């Protein structure tokens, strides 16, 4: 596997559903100056699109909006293979396939990466419309910092040559 294929950063969302576009906004900000060794993907449809992208990766970081009872803008970090992930309550998803179900399907198909870290941000509004709510928009810099910290944990040396790119699914 090439160095540029070690890490996948996937922003999940729908630009036409207000705060649901948060994952896309985060990866777009990071793609302006991407870390070395990171492939950035925008997943705007069903999460089955991510299965082929994450196979064989060292680390996959997924950023998505969620709907639970937390205050809007709350950031939750989960390790997908960590204790209790599949048994935990599944946040309401606006996508056809939730991440929990995508992980199950990936496991069944033998397409799981070594590690998946999920950042979910509590949405205020996911009805049709354009633009993030104030609370969710203000969470972007914090989410970006946390995502970059995850990448740095796996790719600690900034002197590595730049590789990577962006895919739209």
C-alpha cells in the first residue's frame, strides 16, 4: 500500500439538509491544506460508498452530524472497534445506511480498515435548506483540530512528503 493510502478522512453529509452538511464542511476545510498521507472523501450519498474506500487503510476518520438529545454543536468521539460501539444507541441518521450498519456490512465483506474513529456533531436542524446553524458552524474549528490530532497520532512526522487527494462519492 502506498503511503498516500494509509489514512482516509471521510466527511458524510447532505448539503441540502442544513446541519447535515457539517461533515462535508469539515473535510473541505482540511482539504485546503491536507496532512501528508491522507485521502479526503466527501460521502454525500449512502454510506455503502465508503466501503471500497476504507478497505486496507490503517486509519479511517469519519465526520458526520447526528441527532440525539445532546446540545447542538456537541462533539462526540467514538472508536468504532472500541468497547460498546455496536451495542450503543445508534444516533439518528439521515443517510440510508448508518455507520453501525456499514461497519457490520464491511465486516461481513472483509472490507474493514485497521481502525475507525468517528466524530459526530449534534445537529440542531436537518430539514431542507442551506447553511449550518450557529452552534454547529462554530464547532467546525474544534472538530478540525480533533481530526488533525487523530491523523497526527498515526502520522507524527510533518516532514513526510505530501500525497493524497480528495474524492467525491
